[in-house]
């Protein structure tokens, strides 16, 4: 057994302890963790989501990026009720400790907390952030093979948003075929097909998001 594997196990066990603490802290708020490869459209989807839902509920957003506060600025301008940017300084995922530190200024009354994870199709799904729902955001431009090449994130997610469907004819990827590949990996996925820039599918996505309830076992 290699040393590396033992270290990884310890890191994940430590993460789980903090995630359990976060889950207590999040007892009254639904927390959604959005994960994707870089540039799939997480922030664009969040901007549009905040614009559509901010009259009905107060959305808090935790942004995870290696560097810059660009994404925090974008969702704040879109009208998010509370935004904090985490810079991981090179780490390719958020962990529970980073999220815990970011909560210092979190207001009591938020209707929904969304975490935008660092753009990466592998590591983010391995770290419990005390979240209730994980969403994998895919885009047609990534190619049809991605769900089966990166199955971990698809297996762990409750929903898949397939974004950039407006580009489907240009990249020769059929949204229906992509959905089939994803459902082969995880048949329980709730699926949305969106163009965050054109507005397609956003009503369905926002309807699902705003109807989410705290899971019974949370
Ligand atoms: N054509 C098209 N472009 C999109 C769509 N959604 C996002 N984009 C564009 O894709 C680019 C990346 O979008 P972002 O929202 O920044 O992606 P992201 O996943 O937040 O990126 P990272 O945070 O860096 O991982 C931007 O130029 C968006 O305008 C879409 O549905 N269709
Ligand atoms: Mg982003």
C-alpha cells in the first residue's frame, strides 16, 4: 500500500469531520454544489438564475476559483444577496475547511446557498462540502465521451445541466445523445438542457432549484 493513498484517506476523513459540522450549520438552508470543467458556464448560469429568482428568494453564493474574484463580482452584479469568493491558490477543488472559513459573514436569512466549485471534472466531487445537492454542469462543447470518461462526478450528482445547447450544431454533438451517455452512467440524474446565454431551459432549471427541500436525512 503506497503512502500517497494513506495520506489521501486522511485528508478525506478530516474533510468529512468539517463537512458534518457544516451540515449542522446548514440545518435550515438548502445548499447546492455546482461542479463542472472550466468554462462550461457555471457563473453564467448562476448570473441568470440570480436574476430570475432574486425577487422570490435571497440567494447566497460561494465562489471557488484558483485566483481572482471575477466570478464573485459577476454574481454580485447580477443581484445575489450575499457573495464570498474563495481563492484556493492552486488547489483544484473546494474542501469543507475552505467553506467553513468563508461563512463568517453569512447572514442568517438566506433562501438558498449555491457553491460554485473550482472548474475541474475530477477532484471537486471527492470533497463533501456539507451540501444537500450536487449538480454537474456539462456543456455540449466538451464532447460526447465526457460522462463515461469522468464518471465520478456524474455518479455523485443529483442533477445534470447540459449547457451551451445553442452550440450543438457547431460542435456536432446532439444534446439527446449526450443525455443518454450521462444517464448510462447515472440513471437517477434529473436532466436540464440549457443555453445560459440564450435563456433556453432556464425556467425549468430555476423551477427545480427553487422547489428543492432539505433532504430528510440531512
Ligand atoms: N454559446 C454559449 N456560451 C455560453 C453559454 N454559457 C456560458 N457561455 C460562455 O462560456 C464562457 C465561460 O462561461 P462561464 O460562465 O465563465 O464558465 P464557468 O464554468 O463559470 O468557468 P470557470 O468558473 O472558469 O470554471 C463565457 O464566455 C460564457 O459567455 C451558453 O449556454 N452558450
Ligand atoms: Mg465561473
